[in-house]
C-alpha cells in the first residue's frame, strides 16, 4: 500500500506514529512523511530562517531511518489557516502521494496547527477525488482510508485500534532523536523529555492491548470510508 502520514510540524509523526510507519515499511509498503509547517519558531535561540533549514534536514534524516519519503508543505509555524491556498496545497499533496491510507492528527489535539492540519488533511482526502477541483495533478480515483493518530500524552483520546510496535520502538526513538533542535525546545519551553515520554506512552498503550509497546489510533468511519477490516500493519 501507499501510506501518507501528515503531521503539523517536523517531529510530530515521530512522536505519535513512527513505530507504525516503521512497521509499514518493514512489510514493504511505501511511506510518505509530510510535515505541514516548517516549525520555524520552535527555539529560544535559533532564528526562524536558520531553524527552518535545520528542521527540514532533521525531518529528512528521521525519515531516512526507515526509508520513508520526506515532504513539506512550507507553512509558517503557528500561521496555518483555512484559506484557498492552504486547501490547494493539501489537495495537491493527496494527488501527488496517491495514498491508500492517510494518518494525521486527531481533531482534538492540543495545538492549533495540529487541529488545522487534521481538518485540512481530512477535507483534502475528499476534495482530491473531485475531478472539477482543478490542480496541477490528476484527481484521485478513490477515497483513502483515514486514521487519526494519538494525541500528546494521550489526552482526550481513547484508541479503537492498536499497533504492536515492540520490535519498532528502537527505530521510533532513533527517528525522534534526529530532531535534536526540537528536543531542546520541548525541554526548555515545556520541561518535556520527549524521548522519555515517547517510551512511557508506548508502554502505556502496550499495557492497554497486552503487548510491550504499542501505538493507538481511531479510524474515520463515515459513508464511503467504512470498508471492512483493518488497514493498519
């Protein structure tokens, strides 16, 4: 299958679903990791222009760990809005990636960029199939399956499906460790040890489903998407 994961910032996918992406890759699926925002404001010292370049490289280095493709939509950090341009960028992402499965933020996550990314991604999965919404690339022939990944610290989120990532935890941690600029920011801004939180959260989800480490998801179940079976690895 073709898997498209869309996070708001570089490092969101690594925190919330990288184990599952690694498991997709291990079985031979194609994985595209997209960050919508450049994350250019996420540092106390490094200025936005320089940080944009640093975080882009960190995202590529993280994707390379599992052999995934890394793409960006180049929104400015904390400046994502529902505009015609934004919708076009997300529709084009869908039409270029041509995914069977899309993974993105839960609509009730903590950050405005996360919520906007979730909404624009979800809307684009439908709009990209409409022939008379014209963009550079051809419309999609079918609606992709959509999964919402976990929230930060699991707040307001109860998984419906779990993926056992016990064998992928080391890769997940390696991927997040590539985001060294963000690890410093999260500690300085929030006193949040992202690597420790990653393992703790995966262990907690693992307890819920009877494995050592897991990631949790809910599926977008509406008419046209409610196909039988699971599309997680």
